[in-house]
C-alpha cells in the first residue's frame, strides 16, 4: 500500500466518525425540541416544532448578523400563522457544539401561550466569518425563510451570546 500522508485511511476514519457524531447530535437536537414541545403541551399550550433544512449565520447589507433558518413549505405556513396570531416576544436558546457545528433549538414563545421551537445546525466557522464582516456593534436577528428566501418571520435579539459560543463573538475593547 502506498503511504498517503494526511489524506490516507486515518483521515477517512476521522471524517466518518465526524459524520456519525453530527448525525447523532442532529437526532438529539430534534428529540430535545420534541421533548420541549411535549412539556409545553402538558401545560396546555400550543407547541410547534420546525426542523430547519439548513441554517447559517450571515451578515446583512446593514452590517447586522442574522441566523437564517430554511424551513420547509408546510412548516413555513404553520410558523407564519403562529407568528401572525401571537406576539412570541420571548425566546430561549438551547445549543451544543459538536466537531465544529452548533446544534441549536430556539424557542419563541408567549408566556402561558404558544411556543414555536426551531431546530437547526450551523457551521461554527461561519460565525467567525459573519461577525468579522459585520459592523462594529451589529444587531442580531433570527430569520425563518423558505428555500427561495421568502421571509416567514424575523426576530430581533438584544443578547446574541445565547446563539453563538462566546469565543466566536467579537471581544469588547
């Protein structure tokens, strides 16, 4: 067998192990979102879970940073209805980082009212890119959109540290 250096079988094993870890983390994220929704339903509250097909951090034209979730058609309609009918002005974030990916569940809710739980994952390296290109003191938003980028809902957040690991955020000088 020819030696291949870093591109050999060891690298392939690392990639396969990483894929298994990501798959497992994604499954755990979806299960946690469903468990949170079930708790809300036990409290006689409406709870909707949306699994984002894709997610990522981007810098807007205004220099703000936005976490964008791509949601499938039926889920987009359900989320849009829930946002239109309720204020959902509070939020909580549950996240973990696994092998360079951030797995996240964002719960938008009304106290004692309905909850919208959005599960997604984004690459941590994209967070550094987005914040590096952002304005000096960027606003932070989350946005649900369809695959063709049609907006479903957008939320402003004063505290972005819940969404992004602190070592990625710009350091205050």
